[in-house]
C-alpha cells in the first residue's frame, strides 16, 4: 500500500525561533491572517498579501524598528534575528 505524503518545505531555522515567530505573528497579524506553517524560505511577501504599510507601522510600534523594504524579501527567520538583535522595545 502506498502512502501519499505532501512536503511543505524545511522549517529547521523557523523551529529554532518558534517563540520569536509566535511573538512576531501575534504582534503584527490578526488571528485570521496568521500562517499555519512557515518554511525556512518563506518571506513576509509569501505570507501576507495585504497592505505592507500596516506591517511597517505595527513593527515600528511593537519592536521600535522600521523595517526597510528589502527585509520583506528576506526569509522570515532572518527578519526575526534582525528584530531580536535591534529591537528598542522589549
């Protein structure tokens, strides 16, 4: 009997940052906007299709950091590392 499997992608780096990711998604996205799964290669562009200006503002308010546009095309785990290293609001 064959078993069908669906591979979503590696999430090793995201798993290492599970608490940071939970904080990030809770602070910046409404409950119905939060992703169920984020692979290591996923970017903010991949998981959020609405107005990125909202994410800019929420990030500034929550972390004290205004993300540059190039951060939206980096893997989310790299964004999480950047936010953790540079946040002014804890």
